[in-house]
C-alpha cells in the first residue's frame, strides 16, 4: 500500500527496524527513512513503535534529496519542523485559492464579494489530505483549533503553533481534547451541507423541520435562518443543547426552534406514536459514528436503516430527507444510498435522490492513496 503512495506504513509491512546513527533503538517521534527491498527510498517520516501506524510519511522520495551516510546507508534527512512549515504554507495557499478566510479571488467581482459567499470557518489542515498525518486544524475567524491524533504531532506541539503563526489570518491557537470533545468543536465538514439545508428551508413549502442528533444546532439554526418556522433539534447531550440554544439566540431564531434532550430512536418513535407521521417537511439525520470500523458495519447498517425508515414515515409526501454518515467504513463501501433505498422499501415510500451523494467541502482535500480519509457521506432525497 505505502509503496503506491499511502502516507501510512503499517507495522505488519515492516521487515526490520535498524538502529539509529548513535546505535540506539528508535524512539517515538524519531525521523526515519523507509526503503524497499532493493534499498530504494520510499519516504521519510516519523516513527512510533507503539502504534499500528508505525511510520507516518511526511515526505515522499521525490520531495527531497536522497543522502547517504559514510557507511552507505540512506540518511534520515527529513527535517520534521521544516516539512511541517512547508505543508502549512501549501495548505494555506490552497485555502486562499478557494476564497476561504476572506481571500477572495477578485474583490472587484460582485459575485465574489457577496457576503453570503464569504466564510471565516473552514479547515486549514486536513491530516493526510494536506500531508500532515494526524493533524487537523479548523479556523474560526482569527482562532485556529488543532486536533492531534499522532504522537509525532504531540511531541511537536510548539512547532505546530509556530507554523500556524506564520499563517497571517490566525492570531490564537488552541488544542482540543479528542477523548472528550467532538473534533474541533463545530464540524466544519458539514458547512456546505448546512448551507444547502438553509437554502431548502427558504422554499415556501418548508415549515416544519427536525434536526436529529443536532449537537450544537448547526442544521437546525440554518433551517430557521432559511425560513422554517417550526424547527426541532434533538440530541442526547444537554451541554450540546445548551450551546445550540445560545447559537439560536445569537442568530435571532430562538422563537423558531425548540430543543429536545432525548435518544434519537426514542424521539422518532415518540413522534410516530403521537400521530406526527406525514407532518414534517424536512428532516436531517446526522448520527454519530455508528460503524467505527469495518467489522462493525454489519451491526450498524440495521441502525442506519431503522433511523432513516422512521424519518421517512414522519415526512409528508414530497418532503426532504438529508441523511448523513460519518463512518468511514460506510462511506468507503458506498453503503448510504443502499441504506436509504432499504429504508424506503421498509417504510413503504418512494425515494428519489437529489443529485449524487455529497461529502465534506473542498477545504478538506483527500489523498487518493489514502481512501480512509474519505469518511463523510450525505444523501439528499425527496420522499414520495
């Protein structure tokens, strides 16, 4: 896999690990060079003997100069800090080219200057997609929030902050706790899909909306801003709902949204039992990761089908379903459209997909040699 360009070298692919230049065993975070059986350089990266992700590549052979030691061995010439700075520069340039962070292509172009097209919330670094495996950075205005899932990055926290400091639009940098938090706080991967829901809600026929697994209210608030007058946000987390209520207040739509603390399935069942079948105009399903790995997909699919089936029963004929999966194993197997079809059959409804499945925005680039980075699928469908 990594011979073809995958930025991860797994432990099972390594035949042997040599001592470093001082004759010592390699330690976590050490810069290493990976060679093939013929001695050809594959990549440079960082080593972690305790992880199945044994080497995270930072530079491919073609990105730097191959140097050898006096005894003929390939030297680990990768400068981790300089590589990191270079990746940040390239990533920042890409976002500027995309018109993110206020750097629009042509300020004299009225289309580019439209305020609704501007955003200061976006992903600046997308892990393997930007060549920095294990590091994600989302920008909110002048603040960058970093989530770190790799040992090498934790060991280089200070350097990451310095590298981000060279990016002119960032004044403050924070790190989030992945064990207790949710990504970097607002799921910017759903930015474009929230905008779509806001657009859908502007249609005259969209009044009653439900946002299931709403977290801090991203979809619900956008539906209300679009024009929906009867919006319900459902989540099992009280702290998340408290933030959602604050977001509604900040956007002046408190009177249009009610927040319900409940399990998603229990709430959907309660709505059906209360005679609300066929009364909703638009429902968003954005559950947490139901299939954390490939082995769990078989158990997760019935849950996805059940949730979508319940939502379809609650939608009126012609209603819109926006259903999401953030499980990489589901996305990579392209299962969500099949799940939607199975749910429609079970609910006795006809479903029409409105366009191809969607994903994250263009600010979250993907490495084609690392398909595991593609995790989000969003299907928009009309339910007849």
